[in-house]
C-alpha cells in the first residue's frame, strides 16, 4: 500500500524518515529511496548521519532508474540492457541513420540548407530525440498507436507534424529486436503483469521510500502505484 507522509518542511520529513529507519527490525537490511535529484539524496544521507551517527546501506536513486531496474528484474522474458536504448543520447545517433532515408520534405528541406550537413543532421536528430523522449513519458499511448498505424492516432497531432508518426515507425523498424524495449511498451507489459498477479512481494529485497518528490509524470507515477499493490511504499 501507499502511505503518504506530508509536511511543508523538508527537515521534518527527514526526521520522520530517520525514525522509520531506526524502527527497522533488521539493521543490515538495505534501504532504497527514490529522490528527485542526486543532491537531495546526499542531503538526506547527511541528515540521517547527523541523527543516527551513521548513514549506511542506503541507496538514493532517481525514479526513472528505479523503474528501469524494476523492469529488468520483474520482466525476465525481455532481455533489457542496463540503460535504455531509447534514451535521448542513443536515440539521437539512431535518428541520424534513419532521417536521411526518410523521404519527408519537411525534414529534407531543413537538411538541404547551405552549411555543414552533418552538423545540421546531428542538431535535428537531437531535437527530435528530445521530443520523442517527452512523448515516451507524457504521451506513451500516442507512440503505441503510431506503431500500429491507427488512423485515429494521427488526428492527435497537427497535419504539418504527421511526419513524426512515420519517422517513429521507421525508428522502430531500425531497432529490430530492441523495438519492444522503450518505456511505453515496458509500462504496458509491467501493468499487465501486476494485474495478472505475475509478480509477488518476494521479488523485492529492500523496503522502498519516495522522498521529497513534489510531482511525477504519469509514466513514473503509475508503476509505483502498481507496485504498492504488492509492497508497502512510503511517500
């Protein structure tokens, strides 16, 4: 279940977190804390050390990283690498290979402008990779519909941006065996596994806390909500 602990002072939340750590029945049990930044994780460890004299066996991790690790552990049928092949940096280089062979006038017109074509291709690919990265987090349903080439999905974007759906399909083809490893697909697989009771709490080795995060994208929030059906999560 999800247990919500609220305060408008971070110091108070840190004190409550420290009290919970002291109540642990097994002092050697590692503890995982999801935080919004590495600096916040370091701050929390310092507060824990101040109040308890030591801060050990605690891992502070970003939401996306924790969720990716959960996918690796709880979806064994999918062989996932340590980092997503659809991360923005990797996606940029893949787009540089795909865009030149896509006969889309709006893209080719940008690349034909006088100047260094390789630099322009890199800049364009990086911008599009950032766009798809946002879609993966905030519009995962769009991407899955684009893959299926559903006509209704195209109507969700303006006509001048129809190339985005075609480019995404070409990108998926280019990924080959990795096509099902983007976060939108993994989120759907994970949700289905939870709903069909294919995951149990015995697969989790340490307690989970979410500390100091004021907001989350739905693609990050929903996995934690699903996990709370089988383990206790303190927020």
